[in-house]
């Protein structure tokens, strides 16, 4: 499980993120940017709905890759308008306690871009997770044949 890294000379993060994370070696799962569309490609009406759907879509990719939210070591978010920051933060405050119940949030970079692949899309979220290596099981010692 990744561990939060906070330099002594830093203050608390400004929001729901960590300054850094350390993760034990394992397989890296890189999640392509997920937007706020459902299975049929319909986008939510506002940034809050799209953000919740984008996080759900990231979660589906994590699950398909054998990872959980606690394995996420980095998020990167793209918004198409600075006016949507408050709505994004509101949606994140609603979903993060469920995804990260211990409060160890992954580092997150938030960028404002001119647009996404479709004009109605307002948010896109990328993720990186480290799937822990399975713990090797020791083989039981072979039975010794008794001599009688």
C-alpha cells in the first residue's frame, strides 16, 4: 500500500491531495484520461455530474486492472474552465472519503485546458496505480518418509 510523503519543511496540502507517495515495487497501471460520460457516451449536465462519472470510470479501469483506489499514486485532472474548479472540488469532497477512507489522498495536479476531445466535456481525469506484487507463498517442506 502506498505511503504518503510530506517534507518536514512543507505545510499541510491545500486540499485533498498529498505532496508525494511512495509505493513498493509492483506493476504500474496507467489509466488513460477518463471523462464524465456513461456507457452510451452521454455526458453529465454539469461539472459535478461529469466529475463523479469520470471518477467512477477511473474506478472501473482500476478494478479491471486488479487495483483498488488505495493503490493510486497519482491523479491528474483537466478542466476546461477555471469557473468549474469549485464544482470539481465539491464532487471530489463527496467521493474521496469513500475512495480513500484513511484520508491518504494521492498527489493530484489540476490543469485548465482550452477544451477536451468533445466540446460538451468539462473534466478529464488520469490516474496511475501500483498493483502490489503478490506475496510469494512458501512451499510446504516435503514430507520425510519414515523408516520402519
